[in-house]
């Protein structure tokens, strides 16, 4: 083969490779456009409603089911990642709970002379704690609509009562002002709806440090919380 023929063959090979690379880049770009999940920095907001199921450790009680409502704002960093912030109200606690951790001595009722004249009941107690929650979520989208998220829930007590035999006692002064949870769950996005379910793992005790009443009544009780919410999606930008 002459040098000129070799040069001609090399040119054809190079041109073929360039055309193939150009076609591949064009096809890849079209694929990305067709399969783009979200445009970066789109801003979505809207109201949320749902239900919270909560229980308290230490106590032998049943889950309390209560409404949740608030609002959210959400954005996206790229095709697969985003974040959101939510502000909502929830009522948490437990119902039909028994304080079986209390000893007979701790339940004893004494007179002025120190004599035992009776015992308090171990239950059933109902705890109702109202929160304003700030919830942060970092999201990963393995598909266009499905996402998995991790984050934090910081709740501020606005009311807290304990009820026994129909008598309610305000216990807000015995509780920490804030309750912290690590959250993890799944979400599914429709055109106008966000559907989410997640578990809130407690990282703080309920009782206030130094509160003797809280220590006697709650020990190291924490709150386990499950939330299921539906949000209505409104595109801002």
C-alpha cells in the first residue's frame, strides 16, 4: 500500500470516528433532555396535611394518631439531588400508657408524718404534646418521581399535658423546650402532589435536665414518631 493510500485510509478512519463521536454526543444530549428529572433550582412550595403516629419509650402504651398540617418549600441541585424545608404542627405523645417502671415507693402517698396512706396509679396515662416542627430533608432521586431522604426534625413545645383518670396536668415546665429527631423516609412526586412517609428517630430525652418532677415521671423517655403526609405542589420559579 502506497503512503498516499495509507493517508487516505487514515483520513477516512478519523472522519468516521469524528462522525460517530458527534452522533453519540448528540444522542446522549437528547437522552439527557428527555430523561431530565428536574431543572436545577426550580422552586416548589405548597401546603401539607397528614397524620403522625407517636409513642413514648419507658411507658407501656399505644400509639397516638393525630393530624399534621403545615407547608413546605423545595428545590433541586441537579438531576438526582434536592432539598426541602417544612414547617408544620403536630400533636405527639402516647395513650393508654402504664408507668410500670415506677416502684411502689415512688407511687406511695404519705401524710405529714411520713406514713403511707395510699398509692398513686401506674396508669393508664395519656400524654399530649403539641409541637411546631422545623424539618430539613436532603433528597436523592433514583427515578424521576421516587426519592429517598434523610434529615432532621426540630420540634418546639407549645403545649404539653398528662391525663390520668380524667384529670389533666400541665407538664410543659418539666420538658425540654425542643425535641430533636433524625428522620429518614421515601417520597413520591406526582404532577401536583408530594406523598411522603418517614420515621423520626429520637436523639433527645423529653424531660428537662434538673427537673425532679420530670425525672420521676418520665425517666429517660423519648418519642418515636412516624409521619405520613401529602403536599400540594405549586411551582414558583
